[in-house]
């Protein structure tokens, strides 16, 4: 298991990728499929943040907010 925000390194090192957002699993599948056909907005945002030597671009966020954190019982 490898945990990282660097989806390009995860793709390079892993056969399967699971994407979590706000502590919830939002997308998973074979690494090549997830990189070429992302479905969830957070996965798309992670890919949009990858640096490019071909073009200069601004970082983009995604609309909305993460789900509220579950309160822990004391």
C-alpha cells in the first residue's frame, strides 16, 4: 500500500489505485484506466495539478466541500 497525493508516482508504482476524498473512497480501479478515464472530480483535480513541461497552467480546485468529519464518541 502506498499513500500519496502524487498520483503520477502512484501510477508509476502501482497496478491499482484507490482515490479517497474527505476520508471516503470515491474511485478505484486499474491504474491505467483511472489515469486515462477518471470519473470523480477529485481524481480529475489531482490529475490537473500534475506539472507539465509543455505548458504553464494555473492550479484548479474543485467545487463543493469535503463531507463533514464524523464525530468520535468519547
